[in-house]
């Protein structure tokens, strides 16, 4: 199976986890997904300074700057596989 297909399957699997992951894992999944699908985050950040969820998501994605889309896909697949355990 091709990396893109494995990634799409992992995205589907992430929605059927038996337990909801903690916030740290959710941010990791979000940032890896964004990096894999959109590449580096070049946004300036959330417009509302009090939108802390958006701020944390933005910061998590920024930390992955420079990571290739393929590597982000593989890390996402690996994380979901570990969570499915």
C-alpha cells in the first residue's frame, strides 16, 4: 500500500479509537495532519488572543516546520497505530 493510502487509512482509524487521547496527543495528531496535508505553517496565528485552543494548535503545527509531508504522514501513521494498540 502506498504511503498516501496508509495515511488516509490512519486518518479514518483515528476517528474510531476506543478512548479519546489526551490533549497532548490530540495536538500531535492535529499538527502532523496539517503538516502532512498542507506543509509548513506560514500563518501569523489566531486573530483572537483569547482563543487558546487555536493558539495551541498553531504553536504545535509551527514546531513541525521543515518536516517533509512524507515524514509527517509516517509519524501520523505510527502514532495512530500505537494508539490503536
